[in-house]
C-alpha cells in the first residue's frame, strides 16, 4: 500500500511567542537564560575600565565619573542581580552535570553544590584582596 | 530536529567553561567596580595599584580567559534565547553567525585592551 501517512517528524506544533509568560517556572528559565546578556555587559564594562586605566590617571578618573552616572549605576545594579542569578542557578545545577563517584558510591549532589559555592566564596575573597590590596 | 555536529559540542564546551568562569568571578568584579565604588561605600583603588595589578602577565592571561570564555557563554546562550523567544526559524544560521562572531570580535578587543 502506498498511502503515505502524514510525516510526524515534520510536524511542529505552533508555539506562541509569549509561552514563557504563562508559568513562573518558564519565566524563571527565561530570566536565567537572559542573564547571559548582563554577563556580556559586565565584560564590556570591565574592559572599558581596563582601557581607561591604560589611558593614564586621567582616563581612570573619567571612568570613575562614568561609572557614577545614574543610568550606569542603575544598569550595573540590575546587571549584578542577573549575574548573581546566573551564579546561583549555575552552581545549583552543577551536581546534575558533574556526577562524582568515590569507592563505588555516588558523591552526594549536595556536596558537589557546596564545593562550588565554597569555590565561589574563595574566588570572591581572592579577587577582593587583589583589587583592594593597594591601600 | 537540528543536526548535532561536533561544532555544537565545542560551542557547548565553551558555554560551559564560560558559565563557570563568569559565575565564579564576574559577581565580585561587578559588585566592586559597578556598585560599591560608584556608590562611595568603598573607596576605589588607587590608579597606581590598578596599573600594577594589570601589568601582571599572569593576571592578564587569566582576565583574557575570563572575558573570552564569558563572551562565548553569552553567544551560545543568547543564540538559544533568540531562537526560543523569537522563533525566527529562517534566521537561525544568521543568528548563530552573529552571536559567535560578536563573541570572537569581543575576545580580540579584550586581547588588545589587556595587552596594549
């Protein structure tokens, strides 16, 4: 028989563009994914700072004035919230991505997450110490 | 279904490495330079100190890695956000090229800024 059934592999159910507004978990997913935009902004902002430092003391003072402008400050506070969301969701997902076994038994997922949060704390202290060290 | 390719695997690896590097280091850097120094809650470091920190070759390479991987992380995630939210199926290739291209250009800019 040659009656072809509809090829189900080619069928894509229509999805509304506002699908992510219909559930809290969808919204959180999209906010988490959108955090990448603020990671990119942070990179641009830090590169502007480094570029300003390389331009001399005047450049650095201009950068400090720039970072104090209301719109830059507000943008950075929003960006910080998103970057924190990124870090927290990333470390919480780590146990799902990294499955460690020791002596034939799986290491507790909580231990894997805790190790990541510990590493975050250490990295934060070290960066703070390097940046603020010159007082 | 999208074709799975080895370039997708590389993109995912970079996404993953960038996600980790940025999660560890970006929050504290943004907190200091973007919020605490501008608000005056902490005095910003002296120019000479920052200059000496940034002239350390080891730290320069570390920062370049952080910036390049973070941008690769952005490119991969942003590409999928655009595909999921906008559903512009015909523009998928163009969106991919633009995202990874921007990340590559940003990484070159980072190298120029760090090693100038």
